[in-house]
């Protein structure tokens, strides 16, 4: 019985391998990547049509390891999962948070690290917006990109807050500076990056997030051969220091 079970598993594995995204990329020389292009420092679509960011550089590294070129598939946070499935992307990246809801229809590569939710506020207001109790008030004007885990955090933990949803993530930071909103709840990595470019803004307690989170690359479900390859590539990228070198180009803590 055990031998038959192992044989069946090997047969299934062999069949899955033949249909793997790994084989498809190797044959087509094209790595299809879903990304939102609006989440610095991970992914950003510039005015010249070129993408940049931590995960953008890593996508090119992954493609290079396979002798392939990157084909970008634009998406939004609200439509990332359906786009990933419908457009048959090989990978989705750009600061994607691991959630159980996404895990129901996709797999994740080995997490790249922890990155929880914190407030990003005007520096003059840092003392006012440090805790859930201070934030969960009708007088607090919250602003978040529509869809994704930032909006979900606000609905769950800050239901009393005065929430505005934006369909232009990149415009949110100037709205904070211009006092059109008070707080953006976002990942510590984005807050640390944006405070470098907007000196009036400060990340609040970036080392003590209000919610635990992980970042990872999203992969097609049930494709074990592809996941094992991506995980091994990530392991080597981390072990050789390549990933940290890329990250250090984009992230720094304000002194």
C-alpha cells in the first residue's frame, strides 16, 4: 500500500512538473510578472513607462537566472489576485503581503521578512497618532489606497476613523503634507521609504508595528516545481547578499 502511494505521488509530481511554470518560462524565455506599479520602494511605474524598485530588480534577477526576459502585467491592489489568476502570471510581486485570503487561491514563496502596519503622519503630529485608541476616532482623517491590506487593517481595527480611499497610491503622501488627511496606515517599509522623500512625514514606531505582517512573492497554486525553484533562487540571493544589496539601495531609517 505504501509503495503504491509513493508511486502515485511520483506520477502526479511528474505530471505536474511537465506542466510547470518553470518549464513554460524556460521554453518561452519570458517571465510574466503581475505588479501594481504604485508601491515604492517595491514597485513603481515611472512616467517613461519603466518599472523600478526592490522587487522589480529582483524580478529581473529571477528572469536572468532562467535566461528569460520580464513581461510586466499591470494590476491594482483591488484586482491583484483575479488578475494573477486570469492572466496566468508566473509570479506577482511588489510588496505583496501574505494573507490567508490570498493563500486560498495562490501559493507564496519563502517570506522575505516581517513588515507590519504603522502610522505615517506629519512629524508634528507623531505624539497624537501612536496607538489604536488615538487613531480610532471620527476626528482622525485616514487615507488609504483602495483594496489591499492597508484598507483591510483600517476596517478591522479603526472602524471609527474617517476613512478616505484613494485610487492613486502615489498621491497620498502629498495629501498628508498638505493637511488634506492626517494618517496613512501602511507597512513600515513604505513609511520609512516615503519619509526620505517627504521630510515633513514621519514613520511612527517602525520597529513596533501594530499588526504582524510578512512580504512574499505570490506564485501559482499547486505548482511545486516552480515554487521549489523560486525558493532556491531566493535562498541563494539572500545567502550571497544580493537581496540585501538591492534593499539597501531603497531603504534607510531617518535619523
